[in-house]
C-alpha cells in the first residue's frame, strides 16, 4: 500500500537492475505508480459492471436495433 492505494512493487539489488526495471515499465515515482493503480481499478470496475450486466446490455441493444429496423 502506498498512500492508501494498492500498487505492485519490485525490489532490485543494484543500479543496473534498477535501470532494467525502469526500461521494463517500472517507476520510482509513487505518484506515477498510484496513477496506474487508479487507472487499473477504474478499468476493472467497468469490466466487472459489464460482466454483471451483459445480458441486460445486449438485450437493450437488440431491442433498440429491432425498434429502429421495424419503425419505418
């Protein structure tokens, strides 16, 4: 946890490993790590909403498409 947010951490043993980690997308800036954690949390919440409601969502899409198709 960093400032109340769950973030992934990586421990390195040398400056060389630190440079390698940074090249692989890791950061030493906690604000940047938190920004990524918040983005992942938002994305997963949208995905969870879709998984809970996919039948309703697609039923609505089909109903609207049929209504438009047979309207005129």
